[in-house]
C-alpha cells in the first residue's frame, strides 16, 4: 500500500481559477487540473492507494463549509482511495466547538497554513488550537518553511516550530516539505531529529537529492511520511525521487505505508 499524506483538490467549478491564482503566485504549473477526478486518475496511474486531501482555510468564513465538504471523505474504502482532513483558521472564534465537530465527523486531522492566515505559528491562538486538537486525538498538518504567497514575512519557520514544541503537548504534528520549504538548512539545524513528523513533498524543487537524503537519514525513520503536494508535484515523480535516494526497501516501506497507516489508524 502507498499513501500520499499531502494532496489538494478543488471543486470542479473552482479548480481552474484557484490553480491559476496559486500558480501565478508561486510561479509554478500544476501537474493535474486539481479536481478529485484528476487525483484519482493520478493515483491509478502511479500505484497510490490512498491520498489525503488537505483543505486550506484562508478565511474564517470558509472553515465550516470546508469541513462540511470533507465529511464525505472519511473512509477511503468508500471514496475510491480519498481521505480528507478538516480545515481550521487560527482566527476562527469558536474553534473549540469546531474541533469537536471535526472529530465527531470522523475526520482524522486538520491542516493549518499560517502564511495564508497571516498568523505566526508561535501565536498563542495557534498554540491553543494545536494543543486542543492533540487532546482530541486529531493529527495536525502544517505548512512548514517559507511560502511564495508571503515572500517577505515567514510565518512558520523550522525554528519557530522548534521553539514551541514543548508547549503543544503530545500529539502528531506533521511539518510538511521536509520540515521547511525553501528552508531545509534551518530545518536541519532546529527541527530534524526532534519529536515531529515530516513529509517529503516538494523539496526537490529547491534542493538536490544529497541534501534531502541527509534530512531523511538524520530524522527518526518512524516519523517520515510520503507526500507530494499534488497537484503541485506529480505523484509518480515524488515516488521516483524517493526511490532514487538509495534508501533501504524497509525505510521506503516505512515512509510510504507503515508510518502513515499507523498515524491514520488504517
């Protein structure tokens, strides 16, 4: 079984407009049209069994709508391999109640993107939401490192994550993009080796295989997850890059299957 822990989709009527806006901001072209249909086609083509969709709330008004939509994707066996996390925004007022609703809906976790919220990871609102999510048994996936939408201000750097890890309590925190998009050196200095999960999405666009393999070799093998950030990275390319790093078969199996199955309870 292969599980991609980090993908995104958009409703059919919004996908083209959303991808153009995001692609222009990041100076990047998507590898699919961003729909669920295209993601399922990619999975079939590349042998991916489950893809975890991560809805991103850029406004507080989107939170409940995104979670209402996500509730139909809690069982990958019934949704052709698609599984969705819930969405949360750190400025959303009734966050405790909504986190409880997310758990009641059967969603496995939440996605937080601090650059899109314009709120620092170290903000007390962010810390409280993550702490409560952990208390409820929810996974928390964060965009870690820099982001093209916020070129001057960086809201969730590896050092920021490291600085407040001890305040978050016990739970599964996933720092995407090898722990720091466009900031792997800081990830190696402050985050790698600590009690946090990382995923393998998008790093090859900014760093060579030698540097990314160093990240994987220095981090706990049980805390590494395969991710692509599809549609921004092709799932086949992501798998091929992982296999090109001369990792052991047992480590690749941990990254692509054993670790995600464990935290997702699959």
